[in-house]
C-alpha cells in the first residue's frame, strides 16, 4: 500500500480524468484543474474528430472496471468502407470479431468526469494554472497571467493538459529539455451526416467511412444517435485546399466533383463548413517527461500525434496503464516510478507518432489502390495460415498490447517482404497460392 | 533608396551589432536592446569557444568595409594540428593561402559594438525585452516579468537574441510555428593555455589544435595575446564524463592519461576546470522566421547549431548578407524581403545544422584515423588535378559562398564515391595513381 498523497492533475480531458480515477483508487487525494468550463455544462461540438477506441484504450478502462460504463457510448467498426465515385467497397480491419469503436469525444469526456466525481475526485473548472513551481509541486493559479497568483501546494503534479500544456512550458525552460513541434500543411474541419428521420444511420454504421482523394480525404464515424461525425482533411493552401473554398458555390462544386456520394447525406454542408473552424494538426515530442519525483507529463502533453491511426487517446490511456504498473512495482519510490515510466513510454510514443504520420498516405491514397488491396489480401491469407509468423501491422498496433516501437520495426520489415512478394510474376492470379506462402516464409528467414 | 524607418534590434551580440550597422547604413534609425550589461564594461571569459571566422563571415564584414578593422584581432589557422599521445601531425584545411581565423568572441563583440556606435547605432543595455506585440512591431520592456511594462513602438523588430530568443518565444505561441530544440548528451568547458613569458605561443599558433579521443576531445585556438582558448567536449555522464571528474586527483590523472601532451601547457587546469561552468550544446530549428512585414529572426535566434564546424557566426553573418541582398532587390516591400529571406536561408540553416552535428565525429574520431588521412590526401590530389570536378566538402562549406544545402548534398555524393575508392585494392600504395583518378572520374559520371 502506498503512502496517501495529495495529487494535482492539470487537465480534465480523457487522460486527466482517467488518471485521476486510478490515483484516487490508489488511496490518494486527487484534485483536477482545468482552465475550461465543466464540459458537462457546455456545447462541445464543432472541432472534434470522433475517437476510435481500440484494445489499448479498453484495457485501461477495464482495469479499473469502467469499460462497461463506457461501452454503451461506443459503436463497433470492423471495417473500412471506401467510397470511390459512387462505388463502395469494404476492407476488414482484423479477424472476425475484431473492431475499433467510434465514440464522441465530448460524450466520453462528460462520462469520464462523472465517473471520476463518483470516485471522489474533486474538479476545479475555470481555474487557470499559469505556472508550476516544480521542486515544490506547487501550482500557480490566478485570474490573469500578469495579476496576483495563488500557490497550491501538492505532493505530485501531473500535466495532462494536452498538446499546448502549461506544465510542459515550465519544463521547456529547463536546460537539456528536448522539444519539437511540427505542424502539417494540412488542416481539418468537422462536418455532419445527420440520422434518418427514424433514428437509423444513413450509411453502414459498423464501418469507418473514407473518401480517399490522395492529397485530401473525407472520413465519417458513427454516433449512437444515428448521425456520423465527418472530418475533412485537406491542405490549407494550393489547389484543392481550404484556402480555395471561399464561397458557397465553389464549395458545392468541389463536393459534387470529389465526393459525389455525399451529396444526399450532408445536408448542412455549406452552413457547417463556414461555421466550423479549420483546425491544425501537430506532432509534438519532448523529453524528459518528468521532474524528479514531483512532476510528470502524460498523454498529449508529452506526445501529441496526428490522428491518422486513431491512437491519440489509446496511447494516452496506455501511459496510464504503464504508469500504474510502475506504481505497483515500485511503491513509494516515485523517483523510480517516474524514471521507468518515461523510459518505457518514450520510444513507444515516438513510434506511434511516426506510424500516425505515415498512415495519412495509407488512408488517403492506398485505400483506393488495387495493388494495396491485393497486398492486404495476401497478408491476411498468410497470416491466417501462419498466425504465429505474421501479425499485420494494423492488427499489432490496434488489436494487441505489443509495444508500438515493436510494431513500427516489424512493420518496416513486413513492408520490405511484401514489396518483394508484389514483384512476383502474375501475382494478381497466384496471390493465394502455395508459392506465395513459400516466398514469404523464405523471406522471413532472411 | 528605401524609406527611412525606426528599427529595433533585440540582442547586441555579433549578429545583432553587424545587422544594426547594415540597417544604419541603409538610412534607418536603429536601436539595439540587450538584457545584459555593455560587454565592453565586463569580464566575458569562462564559457566561450573561440570563433573560427571564414569566408562567409569576412564577406559580411567586408561588404560594409569593416573587415580591415577586425583583421588585427584574428589569427589565421591553415591546418589542423592533431595530437595523439606525444605525436603531432598536421592536416591542411584547403589550398595554399586558405585559412580560417581564430578570434575571441568577447574581443570581437566589443569591437563590433564600438563600430556600430561610431555609425550612429544607439545601444540600450540592461534593458529586458519581455514580449513583442508583433502586429505593431512593439517591444515590451520592464524591470520584472510580472511588473509594469513600457511599450516601445518601431516599424520593424529584429530578433538577434540568440538560441533562447525572447522574440522567438512570442512567435512560438502562434499556431503553425514549427520548432525543435535538441540537446547533445555532451557539454563543454573552457580551459586555457597561457602565453610564454615573452608573449609567444606555446604551440604552433597557425593551427587549430585537436586532441581527438573518440567520445570526447580537447581543442585549442590561438589568441593574439599569445594564449590559446581551449575547449573540452565530453559527455555529461558515464565513463570519461564531466560527471566522472569530481576531484582534483581524478582530473589530473584523466588529463595525464588522455592528453599527456597538454600537461606542460595548461598550468591552471584544476582551477579553471572547477571554476568554469560546463555548458550545454543545442541544435534549435524553427519556421517561419518572420512575421508579416514586422518582425524577423536572425542568427542563433532562428538556427542555433553545435559548434563543430565553426559556422555559427559565419551562418549568422551570411543571414545578413542575404537579407541585405533582398533589401537591395525589393526596396520598401518588406513583406517580400522577409519572405524571400526566410525561404532562401531556411534550407541552408538546416544544412549547416546537419553538417555541424556530423562534424563532431570527424573531429573526435576520424582525424586520428590513417584511412581518413589517406582519403583526404586522395581527395586533395584529385581536386588539384580536376579543380572543376571536385571541391572537398570542407572547402565548399568554409572557403566558398556556395549554399550550405548544396555542400551537404554534394558532400553525401562525394562520400559515396570515396567509399568506393577506398575499397580499391592496395589503395595505400596506388592512392596518387592515374587508376584512382580514372575511378573517381567514372564514379562522378554515374
């Protein structure tokens, strides 16, 4: 049993709320601070991409018995639905029964705050943390940055305050702090496919829908109310960019040309497009993540990634799983807990950042490519016959608990092998032949 | 002729002072702000590495007629002097007459401030710029960060305030600002080889001295007073680290074992080692470098690099050369001046960052390697015979005005060619043969 501590968590998002529950369960006093109003009392739509909860996320919830409270919010998606012109085809994500789960970020966050409060976590909303006195684990809060500040002393401080973390800003001012933030030349905008009048979904609800257009794409993920949250990813500038869609008619023509199958299902296109903000996409990396035994960063605050693998929340929740393992192992030795936590997580955070960055290409281009479909079929065919020899990259990332860094490394190896296989003569016709299996087996042994 | 403007330069270092002179010459009112005291009134030694001024640096000075005022401060170094045990050998940097120039950073900076004042630039020392209102080109200064600030309104603001630039901090808070800082696991410490009693140098004064030890190294560069400024580069932690040299005897034993030839020439080793700070080494990259037609970063403020190519100041001075070219070309159109300046310089800043990072390996390991010497001899031999076909990488970086990005790309190509050449049978004996020349010519055509 650990000594009971007074712990502050900065940030009441998904990771902050779940971390607070874990810490409360461990017997600590837990206060959560957020600069924003209570998410249960405000409208939250307009700039969010739906979440795709997968195995790592569910594990973190189930380990504190909360999975069943969340499952009613989630819709399983076992495949991609690829829209090309008016045509539609499906690509299954994994084996039978394997799905990722669409959840509205706002709904999930409200539920998480409810659950945390039920556990006895205290929330302080609309409270701005301007700075942290790290050696003393003390938050400095106040109305304005230049006004008077109050000191709030804790035993530990966790920064779960997202990609633009204030806690991390303090760490950044230390010497030897490595840091990078890199924005894509691409933004995103939320759109909406409403439910049918009878509350059913307008598109197959158990699919992750993609309209791949190479340099840009539209996606749609189902909600429990029958609607879909859509996200348009597109460059800010140039041909086919947010910049180029300045008026109603241009916008309508653009959708008619590039996404003809959406015309009937996105009735509020014009209104939503010009009302909703265009958001940026950033990859943020840093190190170290902790300060002595006093302060630790977690989730987006230490590893913000682009959304193309759907693993931002899953990676943040896995931080909690690993941190909890360290707490179990090292008891009151928080210096070691923090050191081992950051050492274990950093290479995996870097790996999922890289995988996420690369996955835009897969979603926006390769999903529309016949060769890519064939390659996926070959991988699946081989994997079913030799499950211990081949776990496809997507499955290793999404339907396993293997480290992201391992997935990245093995994924590169698999890619090199499949590049060879795809060069085999007449591969379109012999793809499920024994010759192909033997070729892969040989290449695996090299 | 440009419209006369009121311009603020933040930072009175080498780049800030020289930029101020350029801007004053162009007819503007120029105010330079620095948080530090006037460098002419304080002691400045203890944490600096001597500068190695090369062609790019001299060009920026000569273009405003200041080269001759600086030359008396500089000592030419036409070669590396490599110390291995008690042995010593020389490697010439370029062709006959080509040298880099050792200058004390402090002496040069004092002189530059003097020269700028003579031109009519006004300096405001011990004045802290806390923030910049970028759309209004207004500096916000005050005694303390949380106290009252005064607004100082200008037409343009230049941030020449170094790797930890306050002006850049403001830019960093904008969306879409790419930024990275990465520290080496290695630090450095200044040491000193005093002059002989008669004022002469204890080692060859026209050499850049290196004691290469693979994971660490000592260097020494001459001063005009007969002394050498030495710099010890070494990991912070582990075997042979700053961390491992905690007491006098360990330090002395370490130098006796690894740098035996320095024993007689560094009399104040113990005192200096424990008195002088251990400094860090950071590579900082960012983009964009400018804000509208109002604010521009220059020098280390937008591209801090590690010192192993001796190009930090040279690259910063070249920023001024290029900025000045844009000013000549675009007159009063500062939006275009700033855009073209950052577009032209960014790839070159990235290239010299990469070259500098790689050059630690060359200095600390390869300079002690026979194969490397042989390779340099072959390159030189070929380059003398075919000067239009082969300019060695070091010469392209240091004795030419070709873009750094070109040097990096061609350097990689040359390396691939030399890797092939070094595999030739009996290369040690045939290195100056026609067969080797022909091999290089053939490889160059591929």
